[in-house]
């Protein structure tokens, strides 16, 4: 099982259906169903019960989700740290391309000479 598998399990649990999870994760609904079936097969347990068209997490799924929900904020912040952000910092400012081009010398080596 990898992180993508855990994200799928969490999305199905949060949205209550494969269709809702697929919309949230922006992947096909059949892919969600196949991945859940593969995860259940590898673990040997049922993660969701279908009750009135809604996927309800079983006790096994709840145990997995307890760890997933604990890891989600940490994984999001670790990705930001890799990019040089710290908690509470804002997004970096975008480059203003016209200012950038005006600041470059006219006869730079990277400009094509006519």
C-alpha cells in the first residue's frame, strides 16, 4: 500500500461514494473502484460496506483512517518545506515578466541576433 492508496481510501470515506472520491481526486470512477478492490484484496479485509448507495467505512477502515488523518497535515507541510516555505508563510510572489525583460541588457548572449 502506498500514499496514493491511502488518499483514495480517505476520499471514499469523506465523500461516501466512488463517484465523489473520483471527482475530488480527479481520477476516473472505475479507477477508484479498482484501487479499492486491490487494497481490500491485499489487506484481506473489507474497507467499505455499501448501505443505501453510500460507502460506509468498516472498523478496519476507521483504524486506517485514524492514521491517515494524522499524516495528512504533516505530509502537506513537508512538501511546502521542501519548497522553502515555513508554516504561516505566504505564497512566493510571481515574477513580473515585463519588468524582468526590461531589466535584461539588450545584447545579452541569450537573445537571437538578427
